[in-house]
């Protein structure tokens, strides 16, 4: 029996990318290096040696890429700006050529009926600011606000939706605590400082937008629901720590003006210093929407050796896992959306990233790439979004991750998230079956989700 699915009129359908992962030409036209340019060019820091020097070459191919978005029916495109293209030293003199690139990109999107959603910071901090301490330097809140103001003044006449940060948890956890991501630090004492300064910078940028902008600004966080592996007190406490560390450490300051100090003190010990009233006040600025990046859940058990949370995930028998080792669990998206509404109130929400890496061949055979697992993933998660909307949750749009196969940070080009296949030798773009499926979902306002999975439309 066919299930009727229809999303609300005005629901915004799109896709997402980030600057360093797709643009290439990172030092072109007066741009300065970022921490990712430095990190990936340092021998021994990554297993593959891949860099973003070319990536998807979007910097030079943006016009044809936008035309492809239009062909697929995209209504919106979420992308990030390279801070060091705009301010090569992170602050001070503006690079006109960098601004001009994003000016052209925004105009091309609008000319093709695609709404731009800009993220100010998606991990690629200018190397010059890292030399001054990066996210450990409290002055970075002001630097970030100044950078944002430069963009607001140039693009806010055409860009109606802005986000300050993308996934501050990943910046801190990967860049300052465990070290697999730029800038590659592994320091228990640095991580809480970086988290606090990220959220202070978020607040400062929102303040700057209220002074210079006229539309909407929000925050993008990656959320992962935590479920206890058992009802034991140890597992329940481990789950609470994991939730505080990944989810509430960023949402509570931004939306409640508080911080889960008890659990974070358990995790960091003397390295955790409670936030000052001033820092909490700065972080808690009224935002117009919250962007949620959802990929998977975590079933959590107590593990004394799991540094520093003493909480470890448990692999689930019989579950499907992606190439990045993440369980496919669409119910977790519903649970996450319900948690946000219950804890933080009826704030407008966008799914700003959701997708999966599955194996795709390096070279497309002919003009087709079959990816049934990705189609199944999208079908389940988009249906979950629809269910959440039916339950009264104010979800206003969905930005699929990702439009293109791209540079998956320190994993190089080994993991493919795109609905458009990229041959990294020729740079040829080939829409996968999942792209055609998503295009049909958009065209039918979601009705294609309720059709027979064996429909010829997606084969």
C-alpha cells in the first residue's frame, strides 16, 4: 500500500557543502592559508596525504555546479565561506578578490532560483589566527564578529539566512582534545577553553549581525542522541556525561544561558572552569533558527578506560553501518528533534546536514552510479523528518549532506558522501541514483518517499 507523504508548502529543500572540502585553489587570488591547508600539507598527520589544493575545483567550476543544482531541482544551497579568502591574516585588510568570488556565487544561485544559506565558519580557521592561539585566544570573539560584519555588509542584501558556526563540538573534540583534525592538539585543558571561545564568538557574531543585517541568523550543531546500553547506574551516568559533552555543552549556553557543569566537571576534572556570567550572557543571543546536523545515534556504556568521558559506544548487532562506522538509525533523528523542542522550546529548526558515506566506485561507469543504500538512508531519514513535522515540530527545511563527493578532512577522498559522484582524476560530475531520487522527492513535495522502493524513477 502506498503511503501518502506531503511536506508543508514552503518547506525548503536543498543540499550542503563546505568551502575547504570542495573549492580547491585555497591560496588563489590573494587568499591566506587556513589551518587545514597547513594540517594536510604536514607529512604524517593524515593517512592518505590528500589535500584541498584541487578538491572538487568548485572555485573555478561554480557556475556549472550551480547549473547542476538547478537541474536537480535544488531550492537552497548551504555553503560556507573561507575566512582566509576574505581576510588573509584573519583580521585587518580585506581581500577584494575573495569577496568577489562569493558575490558571484550568490548571484549565480539567485539567478537559478536557489536560495543561499551561508555558514561563516566550517572549521577552516585562518592559519595566521592559529598562530595567535586560535580558539584558545579570547580575542577571537571580536575577530570573528569583524569577519562576519565584512560579509554581512557585502551580501546581506541578497542572503537571507546566515549561520555562525558549524559543529563547534567537532572543532573542539577533534582539534583540541583528541587531535585527528586541525589544528591537531590533544590537550584536556585546552578543550574547555576552545568550547567557551567558540560560543563567545557565536554570540559576538549574532550581535554583529543585529547591527548590520536585516534577516535571519542561527547556529548549526551536530547532535547525537545518547541511549544507555543498560539500566545500570554506571551506564546511565555515562550516557548523561556523553550527552552533556556532545550536545548540551553547546546548546545550553546558546539557548538557556547555562552550562551542564556537573557532568563536564566529571569529564574534565580540574581542567573544567565554570563559565563566567559574562561569557554565558554573550553566548546566549537570540537566534532566528537552529540548524541540526544528524548522522547517527550512540548506545552508551560505562568504560573506565574511555578517555576522558568514561563512556563508550556499543555496536549494535544486525544494524547497518556506513563507511564511516555510523549506525543507520532514523528514529534517532525524531528523538533528537523532540528533545530539542522539549528542552529548548519551539525554535524554528532546519536539518542542515544529513547523509551517509557508502562505497561508490572511483570512476563512474557510463553516466550512472548505483547507490541503493544511500537512497534507503535518505528515504528513512526524510520520512523521519516528515513524522517529526506531523508531531508538531517546526522543521522548515532539509539540507542534504552532501551535494558532491568531496575531501572528507583527514580521511581524504576515501569516503564519499555525495549524491553527485566526483571522479577526482578528471573532476567529472555524475549524478548518482540518489540524486535522481532526491530530485523526485523535491519535485513531489515528498510524495516520492511513499512510493514503491523499486519504482523505475530511482533505478
